[in-house]
């Protein structure tokens, strides 16, 4: 179990050394600082579980430090200490965000009790936040299909290790659920999962988001800021849509993974961080590498353990369970009694190809919960594109087996193309056919992809 880190900031040497020794004897990892300026800098740059901060410091007022940390939304609990305090000072400190206020001469027994309570309080808040996330129902892998059962087994094997994981799968399949499941069953689960969507952050800001920046490093950088790699020290960092990172950012991420340290944007000081990285992508990284858009060395660093999230069309037996789960969720959010699906509606949902995967199913169920007039959701309530979707069938009015086989293959290819929205490369890969051979089949069956 990782030691809890405590920073003591006090310009009285005897106080620093006494606190440091007492806390170290209790198993804490203790750092000492005589300077308020240096202490503030370390609280911004490094991860601590608690800080003891003197009110009266020679170079910087302790309450000013506390206020600056509050502005930076620092999660570190602060215990203020002072030998010249009054009630007004104590009230100001607590209102400014201090966890507690201790007077000098310090009672060492109270110091230890306060330290333990402050750290427990912080961990309780973090655990509550994680519980609320799990309670939303979006943190759980639902389904009993063989592909999901295998995935659960793989998660159980890899989660207790510190191995990096690359989760691949189409958009909307729930790759982030795999990342959260790995983190939840890991030895780092006392810390929060730190998430970054690489596709949602502009290229000029992604480096700052990942590694932080120093003041004045670019327009708008009015204060120092820690990045996600620093925030995830001792925890798990989830890089979603990792294929969307620029080449420059890929190089910096690769270096951080290789060396376990990095520098902030515009900074020169090296920062160390013990981070476990889980990455996810809806693209084929080998194809991105061949196209020159992704670094091969970074791919091998990320894909120590590759996991695949199957599309919903490959686990159609899970659709009823998922649909009913989302129905209960939607009813709870709306404060209404849950509705039910008719057998015919569920069969139709199972036969649909779900190009938007689980996300599409969830959105549809929420719409049906709100818009369908009765207590039972039936075929007439389903959208036209689902209610009228065709299931592949084999006609029986052919004079030869070859004719029937060719007709079935043509229908099958057309259905696969529709699932993949006309993407020939993805369809060929899904069907296990070389792209050049697949093009010959398209020509042989007279299939015009754009027209179809």
C-alpha cells in the first residue's frame, strides 16, 4: 500500500523536525519546507495527502497561501498551525478552506488524530464520488454474451497488475467501462480514475491538459497548472480516443511512459509521476501506423495488454438485458414507474444491427420511456428504421445451390455494408476478406456501394 505523503511548512526548525519525526514514526512519508513560497510551489506541483501550514511565515502569509490553494481548487486538506492565533484567525482559516486549526504548543497526540481524520475525510469524499459514479449504472459491464464473459475474465487477470492496457472498439460500445472496471479492481482504486478525451481537446491545448503548464508559457496561462499525468500520480490515467493525439503530443507521451517523468509546458523542472495508463481508440492503430498518423513505438508502449470491446451486433443476446436496464435507469431519472417491452419489440431490437452500438440503444430506450404512450413499449412505438429493418433470410425459389449461395452472399455483403455505413475497408476487415478480393466480389455481384 502506498504511503500517505504529508508536507510540513513552518519556518521554526524545531517545529518542523518534531512534526516530521512524529509523523514519520506513524508510517507517513513526510517532506519539510521552511519557506512558504517553496511550500506553495510544491503543493501545486506534487501530490500530497495532507499539509500542515504555519499561519505566520517570514516570506509569505499562511492564510494567503491557503487562499491561493483554494483558487487553484487544490484537493489537499490543509491543517493550519500557529502560536499567535486568536478566534478570528481560526475562523478565517476554516472559512478559507482549512480542514482544521491547531495552536502551538502542539499536542502531538492531537496532531496524529487530526492527520488521520483529515486523510480519512479526503479518502471518504473520493470514495463517495466513485460510488456515485458506479451508482449511475454506466460503470458496469452488462451482459452474458460469450464475448463479454471473456472480456470480464481478461479484466480480472490484468486489473491487479500495473500493465498498460489498450482497449479497442467501435464508437458507442463502452470502452470507458472497461477502463473503469480495470481501475476498480486494481491496487490503485483508492485514488480516482483520471480521464482525458484526446479527441475533445484542441491540439494547441492537449499538451497543457496532459502535462500542465507554467505561468506565461502561452497566451491565457495566467497561473501555474498541474496536468493529468501529475494528477494521476499513484492512480490510473485513461486516455480516450488516443489516436487523435498530434505527432508532437505522441512524442511527449511516449517519453513520459518511457522515463516516468516529464516537464510542464514552458517549464524546465522535471516532474516524476507513477501513472498507470489505459488507452482506448475506435480506430485501427495498425492502420494509423501504416498511414503515418500514429507512432509505432507508442503503440507498443500502450498495447502491453490489448483488449477488444465487441460491437452490440455481435452480442445481440445481451440486448434485452441492456434495454431493460436502461429502461429502469430512465424511469428513475424521470421519477416514473418503469415501462416494459413486449416480446415482439424485444425480438426486433435484437435483430437490429445497432450502428451506434450501446450508446444508440441507451438513447433510444430513454426516448421510448418518455414518448411511448402506454405502459408497454410495442412494435408500433419503435422508430421506422428499426421496425422496418430487414433480417437476412435465404429465399427458397432457386434452381441450383450455386444460385441460392450467390444470392445469399450478395445479401449478406449488402447487410454488412449497411452496418458499416458503406465503409468498404471496415466491412472487408469484419468479414475476414482481403480488401482487393472484397472489391472483386463487389464488382462480380454488381454492387455499387454509393448507390446501394
